[in-house]
C-alpha cells in the first residue's frame, strides 16, 4: 500500500558526494518518521539517519558530520546528503518510512534499495 521510490546512488570516488532522495506514496494517512538504513556485504543492516515529522533527527556516529538528513513533509520525501564519502560507506542504502495507512493500521515501509559504491 505504501511505496518508497528512491533516487540517487551510484559510483563516487572517496571524498566525493552523493545525494539520495526517497519519496513516499500510496495509501498514507500520516508519516511519523523517515530515514535511511544501509547494509554492506557481510554486515548487518545499520541505521544511518532518521528524521521525524517534527524534525528531530538521529544520525549514526559513523556518518555524523558527513551525512545530513532532511525532509519535505508536504512532498513526503526524505533526502540524504552524503559528503566526504569513504570506502566503508559503500553499501545498499534503503529508505524507510513509518506511519499510518489508516487510523487502524501502522506501516513500516522499505524502499528497494540503491547501491552506493565508493571506489577509485
């Protein structure tokens, strides 16, 4: 019922930048929070950053100071600006949204994932 469409990702050199976007659509009554997770090969999925509808953010220590999350509530879109990328940032990045589809049903929804490759 809820779809998350991601854009961005790709190949970048170490020290470079990428910007990810994720737009939520479908049967959405409200969104509580959106954010980004990532999973590198052989590693557990980890939280990168989240932002609530009120603007409160969480940022993983590993990306703090380099990544910035922002959102446009009217567009139901979350962004992730990634600067000073390191090889260890290479992963599949997944968009996440949490909210309500109806007054009765909550949703956790995930995007399909977008590959970020950091390599020279």
